[in-house]
C-alpha cells in the first residue's frame, strides 16, 4: 500500500498509518518525501529506520507514519492523532512497536 505516495504527487494533502502496521508501508513515505512531502511518526519523530521482527504469525507490526504535503499540514494532522487512544485500542501492536524502537 502506497498511500503516502499519493501525497507526494498531489492526490491528497495528508495520509497516514496511525497505528503500527507492517514495515512495507514505509515505501509510500519514501516516495512522498522524494517528491517533497514531509513525514513523521505519530510521536512527531522521524522514521529513520524500519524494524522488522518475525513473530508466530509473520512480520510484527512495527511502523507508524503521517505524511503531509508540507510542514504546516503535517503539524495539523499530527495534532489530530489521539496517540493515547490508539495505544489503548491497539495494545498488542504498540507493545511490539515500542520493543523494537
């Protein structure tokens, strides 16, 4: 899935994977940044590395991202993310995410 790429070529202003998802989602972020978009994880930090851990059911969910067409849009999008609510709703995914970061 390359939703982040759609921001880079102007289809949307913002895209994201606000809960930990498979590391393959990083491709959309890489494409969008190459086209001038801005991207951070839901904690407002860069996603410099993508970690992968294989669990009993395949790759663990290890990646979050929010991609915005520019810095202002990205900042506004990050303000809308309820990080605490997501961590409570997806406890197992976030436990793995924090262990690998």
